[in-house]
């Protein structure tokens, strides 16, 4: 069982590294690219920070930093929630 866990961890690391390499050509990280994709596929519903935190299983502070960087790059727009 320990071997399977180690192999899964290695595969995850490899995929993350490859995704980051791909995203780098757009001056993004893999996580930033995933977040943009998630937001683009929210459809007509509003995509809020809490949804992002749940989808990516990340802390509020991490989400805030990612959002701030994407806003600074002009890739997303941040607004107050309408609810």
C-alpha cells in the first residue's frame, strides 16, 4: 500500500510540474490557469471566492492572493457579490 501512495505522489508531482511548464508560456502558474478555467465554466451563475476555495480545497488566504494576482494582470475582474 505504501508503494501505491508513493507512486501516486510521484505522478501528481510530475503532472503539476508539466502543467506549470505549460502555463509558464502565458506567464501563469498551473493553479492560476485552473482557476481561470473554473471561473470560465461557471456559466451564468456568479463565481465567488468560497466556490473557488471549495473546488480547489485551498485556504481563503491562498485564494485571495491568487485572485489579487490575476486581477493585477487584468485577467479577471473582482466585484462585490450581488447576494
